């Protein structure tokens, strides 16, 4: 019987990337929903639906912040390993 390796600890920024991805997907779905009436010839959605579409950009920014945090942590780790 082989032992399974322990799960890797999440790196700094991983949570932000996950949350950013989820927010991005919500914004992308909202964008598709708000654009659909234009092609279907139905009544457009209220302004609030268009505001939810802005979550796509917000999610991208959150994920980018997570990537930058991860890069900074990796640089600090590399610098401390190099100075030993």
C-alpha cells in the first residue's frame, strides 16, 4: 500500500485567482444574458442586468491581483533561497 503525498499548501494569491475566476464567469454569463435580447428581438433587460455584466472586468482584476501576489511571494522565496 502506497502512501499518498500530502496536499500542497495553497500558495499566496491562489484564493484570489479562484474568486476572480468565479466572479469573471458570473459576469460573462450576465453579459451573454443581457446581449441575448438584442439577437432575439425581445425586450431588453433592466439596467441592473448590465451592471452585473461589469463583474467580468472586476473578476479579471481580482484574478490579476492574485497572480501578482503569487509572483511576489515566489520572488521573495527565491531571494531568500539565494541569500542562504
